[in-house]
C-alpha cells in the first residue's frame, strides 16, 4: 500500500499511446491514445466490436499487441515478464457471465480461491468476504455451487472475486451485463465505496448508458478508435439537443413520418421517443409537430437528452451506422391472431429441496409482447425452459399454441423460436454457417434460406462478420446472431431469454423495432426477459417475478399507476453527495429512495410536505441539494421499488421468525 | 404418411434436409479443430506406415549371450546357427557368472552355455548337454525363444551325428522321420507388415469412431446448444445419427486413403474380396462403435467424464479383440465379454475380406452380430437421450 | 515461488476433480477395472489353437501320431475333415487356424523306415499365431520322428534303446527359465499393466484438467493474477500426480496380493521410480494441453500419443529388441519402455537402482524436458 501513497493524483496510472491490436486479418484496435489517472472510474463505451475488450485485456497484461505503447503503474507492458510486474496491483474481470468462475466450487470457495491466489491474509479475507457477500446479497448462498447460480449472481460473484485482494486498479469488462437493476445498484455501491475508501482506480466498460453518468471520465470507442473522450457532461455537450417523448396515434404512421426527418425515432410502448438537435424546448416541440403533419401528438415532454441519445447521435454522425430503416421485408402471410399462444398454468419446478418456480400462471395472446421481469434468480429462465419443453415441470402445465411442448411434434416446434440466455450457437462455426444450419433445421429450402440469410445479416447488422467464427465475435454481435437464428424460420411464438444482454444501445433499439413489427404486423407472440427496464416499456404486458412467484402482472402503465398509488409521486434529487443522500433519505423514512446514476429518486405521497421534509433531512446532514424535480415514473423505478419492498418484507419476516 | 406425392413426400424431403445440414455441421466442426485434423491425417497415413514397418509380434532378434567353454569347431558352428531373424548374438563372455548379470540388466534375453569337451563328446558319441537360461519376464517371448533354441540344437545334433557317424547316405531318405511341410495360407510370405498395418488402421478407426461423436454430443450438452436443438423440430434420432454419419464419411475417406495410398502400394496388402463389401461393413462398424460412444455420452455430463468412460472401454477393445492376441487363446469369459466389442467382429471381417477373399456368405454371422450390437447400443443411447430431456 | 499459491491452485483443482463425482470415481476405478480385465484376460501364451485333421491313412500309427496333437494344450481339436477342400473352407471361415493332413501309406512308409511328409495348412493372417503354430507342429513332429528313429536304429543296429537315443539325439538342451520360473503369462503381464494403466490414464487426466480451464475461459484468472507459470503448472498438476501415485500403489497391491505376482525388488526404490514415471506421463498430458484448445482434441490426441504407442512400443507385448531399428528409436522416445524395464525388473528380477538407474534417469530427464517445454510454451500473455 506504500506505492499508493507515493503516487500523486496528477500522475497517470495508465498511459496508452498508438495502440494497435490485430487478430489474424482482423484489426481490433487501430491507434488508441488514453490516459487514466489514479482514483478515477474510467468508462469505455461503444458499439459491439469496437475494441473495448481487446484494449482492456492489453492493459491487464493478458494479451500481446502489435504496435504502440502501454504503460501501467509506470511500467511499460511490452513483454510477459513486464506484464507480470503489474499484475499484483490489478484485478481483471473478463467478459461473459461468470465464465471465469469454477462451476463445481461453492460461492465461498470461489472467493477463497481468488483471495489465496493473491495471498490475501486469512483474517482480511474473512472480513472482506463477509462484507462483500453481504452487500451483494450472496451471503445466503455461500455454500451453493457456482453452477447453480443465476447469470446475474454469477456476475456479482465474479466481481467479488476480482476485488477481493483490493487491487489498486480494477479492470472490469461489462461487469453489469445480465445483472438486474437492483443488483446493479449493489455493484455500483461496492465499486464507488472501494474507489473512495481505497483510492482504487477502475476501468469499466458497459452497455448500460445510464451507468455512464457514474464514470468520472469516459471514452466512446468505435471501430477500434476513440470517437470522443471526457467527463460525461463534456461528452454530452458534444451533441446538443433535446429528447422529446409523446403519444401519437396511429403510432406506426407517426413513426414512419418522423423517420423521414429525424435520425433517432423509437417506439416505447405507446410512447414515441425522438432525439432532435434543437435545444430550445418550444422549437423542439414545433419540429415534432411539423414532422407529424396532420397527426396530433398527445402530451409532449421535452427533456435533456440521455447519454444514450448522444452516443447514438455521435455514431450516426460518424456515418458508421445506417438508419434502422425498413429492413423487414413485408410478411408473406398475415397470421391468425386468434387464440392463446402461450399459456402457463400453475407451473412449479423444484430442484431438490429448492423451489425455483412456484405456481406461475399467465397467458400470452398472438401479437402480444409479454415481458417477464425479475431479479437474477427469480426463476424467469426456468419458466421459459419449462414452456419450451426443455425442462419437465414438477407441477402444472405449460402450453404453446395449444400443445404441451414436451409432447409436441415437429409441426408445432417449427412454429416457435427460442433464444436462450447463455449464448448457445456453435462457437466453431461461422456466422453464415450458423444461420444456414438453423435454416436447414427448420426445413427452409434453398431460395428461402438465401433470402432469410440476407435479411438476418442486415437485420442484425452482421455485415462484415459473415465468415468470422461465432466464438470470435464480440458478445453483443453474438447475441444479435443468436436472435437472427431464432427468427430464421419466421416463428409464430418467440421465447427470448435476455436477448439484448451486452448488446449496444443502437443494436437494442434496432432489435426492438423488429420485435414490435413482428408482433404488430405479423401477430407473433413474444415472451421476453430483460434487465433493461427501458426495454420493458416496449412490452404490452409484464409480469414481475420474485422468488419463483409472479408478484404483479399488468401493462407498463398499470404497473406504474399501481406503484404511484402505493408510494406516491416520484421526485429526482440532484445533490453533491448522492450516496449519502440516499442513506439520509431512507433514514428520514423515504424507504423507496434509490440511486439512479448520480441522481436520487424518491417517492413522496404529499408532494409539498414530503418534499420539504426531505430537503430538511438532507440539509441537516450537510448534503447540498442542487435541484428537486418531479419526474414521470419509469419502469426501472417500479422494478427497484417493488423488489426492494419485497426484500424488506422478506428480511422482516425472516428476522421475525428468528425472534 | 400417405404414399402420394404431396405433403407426405415434402415432409420426408425436409426430414432428409435436416439430417443433411446436421451432418454437414458436424463435419464443419470437426474440420475446424486443426489439431484433430492434423492427427487424423497423421493417424491414417504416417502412423500406419511406421507401424506397418516397425512392429513384429513374433520373436525377433532375441538378444543372445554366449559362454563358450569349448572353443571348438562344433561350438562355433552351433553358435553360428543362432541367427536372424530369431536371434541376434549380443556378445560372448568368458565368465559364466557374468551371464546372470547381463540377464538382470536386460542386456540379453537368452544365455547359452556350451560346456568344455563339447566337441569331443559329440565326436565320440558321448551324450552332452548345453544349457540355456531364458529371461521369462515376458513369458510368451521367453517360451518362443526356448522353442526355437530347442529346434536349432536338435537339428544341429542330428546333422552332426549323420555327418560323423557316416550314415549320411541313408540319412533322411532311409529313416522313418516326418518331414514337416507347411503351407501358410492368406499370407504365404508371412508378411508382418500386412497384419500390423491392418491392425493399426483398425485401432485408429476404433479410437476416432468411439471418441469423437461421444465427445461432440457431450459438448452440446455442456455448452447448452442441445437445448437449441431440442426446441427445434429435430428428433433425437436426427441429432444423434448425424454425428455418426459425419464420422462415418470421414472415416471411410481416411480408410480409403490409408488402404489405397499406403497399405496396398507400399506394403502390398492384397484386397482379395469385395471392396464394396469392405467399405459397407466399415461403415457398419463405425455406426456400431459410434453407438457405443454415444451411449457412454448419454451417461455422462461433461467431456472429462466421457473421456474417462470411453477410455475405460476402448483399451480392452483394442487389446482383447484379436489384434494383440488371437481370440481363441483367451479365457472363455473374455471371449464372452468381447462379444460386446464390435472390433472383434470387424477384425474377423477385415481379415476375411482383405486377406482371405471371404464374402458375405462366410462372414454373415459376424455381420449380423455387429449389426445387432450396433442397433442395441444406438437404441440404448436414444432411450437415454430422450429420458434425459423428456 | 510461493507455496501458498501452489497450494491454492492445487486445492482448487483437487476440489473440482472431487466434486465431479463420476470423473473422480472413474479416475480410480479405471485402473482397477483394467487390471482385473487385463490381468485375467490378456493372455499371450498361444494355446488352444483350433485345428482339424484330414487323415487319409486311418491307421493305428496315424492315430498314435495325431493323438499327440489332441493331447497337447497348444492345440484344440475341432474334428476330422474329409478333404483338403473342406479344410480350406474351414480355414476361410476362421473356424480352424490349422489343418493337419496325414497322407495315405503313412504307417506303411514309416514302418518301412521311409520318411513321410506331413502337410500342415496354417492360417497366416495373424503372424504371431502362425509362427507359434508352426513351432509347435515342428516340435511334435520331431518328437514323434525321434521316437520312430530311435526305434528304427535300435532295431536295425541291434543296440539298446538308450544307446540309440544317444546316437539320435546327441545333445540335450537344458533350459532354465529365469525370473518367471513357471512361465506364467500373468506374472509378466500384470506388472506391465501397471505401466500401461499409468501411462494412458494420467496424461488424459492432466490434459483434460488444463484444457477445460482454457475452454471455459477461467484461465484468464491465472493470466491476470500474480501466480507464476511455475506455480500454476505445479499446482495444476499436483492432483493428477497424486491420483496417479495412489493408483500406482493400488495397482501394486493388486498385483502382489490379488494376482500373487512376486515382488522381489526394493519397494521404496520402486515407489520412487513410479513417482518419476508419473511425473513424466503427466508431462505428456501437459504437452498435449498446450497444443490444443478444445477438450475433444485433447482427448483424441492423448489417446493417440499415449495409448497406441504404449501398446506398440513399450515392451508390453513386443520386446523392444524385436522392433525394427526405426521403431526402436520411437520406443526410446516414449517413457513407457523405461518403466516397463523398471516394473518387470523390480517385480520379477528383484533388481534395483544399481541396474535400473539408466531407466530412472531417462524418465527423470523425460519428465524434466516435458516440463521445460510446457513451461516455455505456456504463456500468460497470449496473442489472442
């Protein structure tokens, strides 16, 4: 720890200049310059395949490179012996859901392994382990083998394992991908604390743009180069504009008209979200009205653009990305929308003594997008596996298109598409070979195969990757390929288990465009799980699962109304010490207070009185408030509120039992 | 289900297309793995050549150590008769006590001691004896060495007697002896390369056929790709048989290369029977053996397990199916156990077709046994596979 | 080098191996099962060769002659045949491996003091069997001839049988079988199975263990940590060396107690030499694991580079001296041969380090060389 005190803040911890990395014929990094200072949380964002992972591996000293210079802790990392000299001071979490963990070992044994490998003294190990497992709420699962954890839990465990030796530098490659919103808060809590307390430096990549506001500084990468660098507000300032949200009917027509004028138009359930470079609110509204023509918009809301809007705008400006556009060919046959597509009737699944799914029932009609939400380990994947016939239910029944999938014949199976959570295509086949394989499996003839292949390549933005092995693709591109393969045969019923995990914002928008159209135009029924709450807004109906049960069900609007009735109106607080602010607010009785990026969200039953009360509480504890504004409720607020409430309940009942 | 063209035949066409794409996928995956391809090529070409050339299973060059206390014409002559191919004179020692040390060190396998007065006794018609110490740590080889030595000594004795006693005229013509006249069939020149190269080819086919489809199936389970397949309209039969088909195609090609590229031109291995029959039955053998691997794969959860499981089975198959020792010398229970080894039948079939020119009329029982075994193994695999997921 | 890190890697590896119940069970069960199957089943003494007879003479003397074949444990009589054609057919189906054809006037000629040619048809597909069949036939023929000749000579010359015998057979060959006095196949095969089992199973265990880590991606933990290459490899190999060493002891116990093979040598020496051997065979697994990326490839290549040469070039069945010069070089390149010398030497000959030091040294060099190569090629900072 002496080295830590000697290093001054101004001194760069990482210095990268002119870095180039090549894999065979493929150029992954083409000339990157980067400086990271001590105590920073430095973010890397960018589309899939931008070179983020390669850059991080090079800095971690686990990948050699062709040209340029990389200096970490003042040591030039240019050979294996040199790389060895930096490794005792850093921690590296590679991409992928817990792929670096040991499935047969328990949670605790995994942590112990990493700690002992780093020669952490046993007493420190016990303390840190207890603390980290508690914050990540994994302490209950200490003895569970890692292979029985859900994706998000694995990711949290991976993080603990990477940080257990309290490295001076943590290199985390998409640590929150596949992690539910509540757990992501846990993650950021740990990271922020370590950075503050131990003056740790972190280099983090993410696909969640809302997390980007947590970075001290960030770089936007694209195609192996840096497009923009700076603090979040500096980067945001590069593309001035406004985000406009409103309701308009008929939606499809409105979208089509707006796309002629605006580059970023997105349907969010009943709402339409448009980014305009107009900064004046009134002018922005006017431009939307112009674009809509004779369609009248409902209540129009104008906000500052999100980083996500900025990110997309920057990429579009680079001309690297084409507009989502009309890539979906008109469907050949309109499908019959009558009848239930998916039906879960009292599904139960036990794994030994553990009940993973407890009497889950719901129905999905043709043409409906049904979102299954829930924290990691809530049982979503198990439900999907039972419905698709991969896993036999312990009790209850799952039906697809009126048939039990476990007994269904080829004809029924041809109608469904499935994309599993873990990437499950063939890593040793190329993109085109994978698509052709699934086309063949679903019995497409030559002509159909050719047209569908072209469509998938365009739809999933796979051009340029055609003859790359799936195993070599960046995670986001892999996910898009998997979705393409699930759609190859124009299924009538789609099961998508976290299809957008790790996919960049543009890819995700694009993806939802397609899903919306499949549902609206072709009447495809879609059952989807996601941890991006902004995506859940696209769903027609949602079910929230907690501990194997469905706790609420309804449209996104219903859910929001329900929470509003229960908890009150939402206010956003911008303060100088957000983490402390949350604690103070909770202490003052605002149980629903939670951190969103660097902002605090809280619920007030009585907007006037409660707001006053909150402001007083904060001021008395020395937190300076910059602003408190009313916000419309987002699904993320709903999710965080619900899950935290349920967890509190559970904790209360557990402690009640023990008394 | 109707015989008329229409939906039925279209479904059949789709069924076959599915099988074809799956088979193609297996081949692609196989050929993507560079080390596997490298070893596939090596195993069916160079390794066959090296083994065919280098291995002789019968006694050959047994190292001989001699202590000659007589140093006479006769003793010289006797020593001289211990020669290639069975024996190779390693050295002579003056002190007979030294002999045991050589044997201890493994520097000699056989130690021949010729007593003093050997020549004299022989000439005078006095009975004499030579002593032979044989290292039997490798018992069959030791027995063979003793057997050949006995023949050499006996013949030397008889010839010496006939020459000296003067009964040369009447020698063999006028004695009631049995003249051994051997005719070795199917391999007149006793060409070791034929047997050894065929054996090696069979060993390689077995290893590839049992291991690769099994590991490929377990890998699908491990990686979760099998879920994707189960949700699709593929039947478990298509999923499993495509692995066998891919392996069959690869092995038939490799066998052809081995047979027509090395064994026939280089070693002159004859192909007396029907080549079509040989390749058809090779395909059947691959099916049966792969069925065994797939059955093992359905009993295991990861590649390490399936590796150990196939290893457990494959070593007895290779050593006890009639490639290392003849089937008929084995204990009865081993022969019964080996009824479960498809290789046992395939050895019979290969030797039958290639060397003996046998046809289906003589081989039908082996073929039937192998087909039944293959059907049973594959059926068991299918049953297990279904049970695991359904 | 830090022992705690080695211990950490080793204990992780050990736990993973133990948790995989079936794998763990197989790792111990496989040697035991092999030992049982091969110990009883791998019989190399060629006996019970199925044969048939075409007896054209059907005389008392021909029966007397053939009786020697019927009685011999080397042959197993399958029946009389009528003609040579029938013998051909039976040979082709593999029902018999040899046919003895006794000509007409067999008795008549022999009694008249004339030689008789006996034709033997032998299946040549299996050279080992062919050779041995030939040898046994010749042995029976000459024994029979000798008696006829002794008879003949004593009758014609009017001398005593003993005298005639001395004239006909002037030299006696006194054979002494050393080390395995009763020439039991089990005694020579069971110790060699120790070599075979360890030679094949330990590289497989090792290769799978390392490649599994590569294939899943957890190897990045190692790359990005301070564990040195040496510590990693040492820790990683430890469980497999341990399992193999335990197996060596179990197999030794089975060989001596169950199969009753005498162990004449020095046990501490033997165990130490076995450890050196295990170190070199696990080294092969290490080498394979560096060449490949997938477990399938690791499995296949280990089988090809460990099992096949072990069957062929280790002295298990064919003594190395019988191989062609090229193959002898190959035999020296695999550790199996040296250990075969050690097991057979220690079990049956009772020799120790004073004789086997060359083999132990070769194994040690082998183990060291493989580890140096492994160490060189293993990189914590790969190109992709």
